[in-house]
C-alpha cells in the first residue's frame, strides 16, 4: 500500500485537497482532527495536565489556555508536542494497519507539519499543496479569529513553502479554481495508481 503524505502551509488549500481524496474513496488520516479528538478526551487531559494543569480542569483540554501558556513560555510548545506527537503516531499506525487490512491501494496522511516533524521519512510519496504568498496571506487573515500575531506564530513554525516544494514528489498549485486543483491532484494520484478505481 502506498502511503502518501499530504501537506502544505496554512491557507494553501490542503483541507480542500483532503475532501477531494475522501470523495475518491481514499482513506485519510487527519492529524489535526486527531489532535482535536485527543484534546477533547480525558486521556488528552491526562497527557497535558503535567504541563498546563489549568487547561485540563474540565476533563478535556482547553486549547485557548494552552495557546496563552505557549505564548508566555517559549519552551512549552516543544515539550507538549513531544508528548502529543507520540500519541498521534500511535493512532496513525493503527489507521494504516486498518487501511492495509481493508485492501486499499493507498492511504493519505494529512499532516500540516510533515517536514517539520520528519514525517516525510515515514511515507512513500509527498504531495505539497501550494499557493502564491499574497493569496495565502489573504486567505489566512480572512479566517475567523485569525490575527497578524497568530499568523506570524503559525508561519514561524512552518517550513517556508519554497523549501517544501523542493522536497515534494508532486506540487499541486492552488492559485485559481478548485476545479483546476482537483484535476491536477487527480492526475497525480492516477499516475501513482493510488485511486481505488484507476
């Protein structure tokens, strides 16, 4: 089974690409959604409690309190991520085992920080969704609750798009219509014989 890492910086269109993959019948592991599920569970609260106890008083993780704590303590993020990434890796392996047993040709790992966490070493191919910087910025700042400060913090954690493009097996441009992006993505997956009915 081909394991494909799907990544891209904030507001590039990665979520749309994931929806397309699901429509085509590909199993998708959404790392961010898995982190959200973890944070909304008692086991997630137990994982975070030693680092930010005030964020776990309701038996789940209050992400707003964690974000505030991370902004105050520059070392906290990497310590939290070590714990969280280990748990997400465990869940990802279970997902891949299930996809293999179900006989899928390929599975998609939707990981925003794929290169930043060394995740490209664990996949067979990498697709990067990309867009022009001015488009990315406009899309990101139009999101609810997004501020210049928050965007700067997110971008500081992400590898620059130009570097991601160099490391990718395929780059899908998202500078015009979603239909155009869909065609490009379909062609790549078809070429890799990843689609269920190709």
